[in-house]
């Protein structure tokens, strides 16, 4: 059985799903067999086709998210925060001294900084990710409301302090997600490298409308422990 049909246009080397220069035909998903994935041997053409498909879906999902009103975004973030509280209460009933890593919202992501601020009030240690070296795992620095910030990579604010912490829980922002616990991000691979290197409890946070049938996981994709949207916990494997 033919598992994938190669595209008729575009070429390039094997890479992560951020490679440029490809068209993104809407029918491309039909060329990818749902059972194509072989964790021991990924065909070069398959990798390129998946990269093109992901780029097209990423653009669609980001455009849809950008169209939400401020009120809609605030409501989504509040609902995600409530679901996170319930989820963490099962695993970490006492948050005092626990390092919980969130993120500084960009590109219309749910703003969970108010939720992180509440964790700080309960004695937890919120943290934010920092890119110190390109194509390397993220490091994490402690954050609290009013903390001094500076501009990091891509002008994303990061804590100005030099101290680093090791998070027990890491929130990973979702551009898209699937029911098997896989995350579609921005394509740079930073969170996948980080989760593979540090093995924290990884929880994806994003929109319910960003669910995909599959992201066609590749060997570098890390399955999350849980996925939380404004509709609640959508996936969990926290054993």
C-alpha cells in the first residue's frame, strides 16, 4: 500500500516543520495516510509533506485565533486557568515551593499571567521560558508580578534576573493539538527539545477550536501529559 503520495512541486532537505519555500495546497492532507508514521524510519518525502501540511494548518489556526475579540480571549484564559487549577490539585495539592513554568503570551495566545500571579500568591514559584542559545532547550527564570523584564529573542519579554530554576510543571502553548496528546507549535522545536531534555509534567494549553484530527507526529514530537482548553481537560496521561 502506498503510504504517502509525494507532492508535485517543492523540494528541500529534511528538517523541522518550519522550513520555507513550499506551497500549501488545501488538499495535501488527503495525501497523508493516517497510519503512515514509523518511529524507526521516516521517509524524507514524508517529512517534507508533513512540514508543508503543518505550515498550512498553522497559518489557518493562527488567523482564526487572531480574529477573537479581547473579551473572548479573556474568557478563554479564565476558563483554562480554572481547568488547570483542578488538574494540578490532583497532582500537586500543596503548591508551596513548586516551580510552575508558564509563558509570556504572544500572537493572541491565552494570557495566563493572572493565573500565574495567583499561583505566586499561593506560594508557588512561577517561571518563564528563555531562549539562551538557538536550537537548544529553553531555560527557565523565576517570575512574579512586577518583576524586572528585558527583551529576549523575538522581542518576547523575559525575566531580567540571571537565576534559573527547574520547573516541575511546564505549560506549552498550543497553536494546534490532537486527541493523542500531540502539540502543533510554531515550528521551531524549542518546546520539544526542552521537554525531551528535562522531562517535566508537560501540559498543553490552547483553544478548543484548534483541535486537529492528527498532527502526524514525527520522531521529535513529544506527547504531552495533558491538554487543557477552555472546555476543560481534553487529554491526560499523567501516570
